[in-house]
C-alpha cells in the first residue's frame, strides 16, 4: 500500500546512487566559485536559489572572466533549456497538481531527480496496475534528497577552495560524467531510444567547439528528431517484421 510517507522516502532513497556521483561535482563547484572571485556567501546562495549544477559552473567561470550580466544570463539560459524537455516528459503525470506542488517540483527538477521520477512513473504504466495517487511524493522525496546533498557539497567545496589553492584541479569532475552515463543507460530500452542517444552523442561531439554550449542544444534537438523519426516511421516496420516472424514460428 503506497502512502505519502512511503513514496517520499522511496524517492529519497532511490536517488542515492546518483547522488554519489554528484558529491564531487558539488564540491568542485564550491571550490571553483570561490577561486573565481565569488564570496563564500554568494557561492552558497547560488546553490540555494539557482540549484543548477552546470549553469552554476558556467556562471562562476564567466563571473571570474569579468563577463557582463547579460551574457551570463543568456549562457545559463541556453544550458538549462534541456529542462524544458524534462518538464514536457513529466507534464502528463503532474498536470493535475496545484501550483503549490508544481512550483517546488519545477525548481527542484534536475537531471538526477528527473531520471528517478520518470522511471517511477513509467513503472506504473508498464505494470498496468492502478497508479499510486502519491507518486509526486516520490518525486519530491528524490528532489529534496538531491537538494540537501548539493548544499552540503557546496559548503565543503567553499571550505576546500578557501583552504587549498589547487582544490579545483583535483580531477573529481570525472565523477559527473559517470553519473550521467548511469542516468541515461537504464532509460535506453528501445531501438528508437538508442538511436536518439547515439545521434545526440555524435552531434554533441561534432559541435563541441560552438560557443555558449550551443552544441549541446543542437545535439538535444538532433536526438529528439532522430527518436521521433525512428519511433514514427521505422519502429512500426520493425514491429511488423517481429509479428510476422512470430506467426511463422507458430
């Protein structure tokens, strides 16, 4: 029997493996931010009120380089456009929630919380069972877990950056790459999904040199287009062939 409490703590626990990869990422952000000239208070405030890892990294670097506010806002906006895709994917499941729920869920939406939340929603769809009315509590539990972790890691990074001059160069950022691999791979369960991932990855590599991380957005749209084409036009042919084979075997 699912309850608000059980869903919340299930979500809180489900995201812990992904948090393990985010820990060094948060520490590095705190260290880099203070070495780029942000005060400890500003560094922590950015984690509290922005809560967007990649955008915070970029903003800290641009601030250190003396960039203007307009460029910082535009660049971080481009980087965070992927959250529109996450939100669109989750919209059918949270459509009936009041604004009091949608606002914190939107603010706390991250790559990691999206990964565990969409997996939870899809699990009910695939089982065919009556969905739990408290699945949004699972979502909020995962999001709160990640938020608490990010604040603690930022604080550790601020202390490290203020104490050790080379703390930003410890190489811990590789852990975030592994985390993203762990997020994506379990979700790739069909051929169209695999095609979308391979297309997006290829385009991201080819366009890596574009300014303001525009290559990432181009890769996202290329992946969406590839997934749409494969699912709409190619996948039906694959399924038809599989059905023919099954019939021939029987």
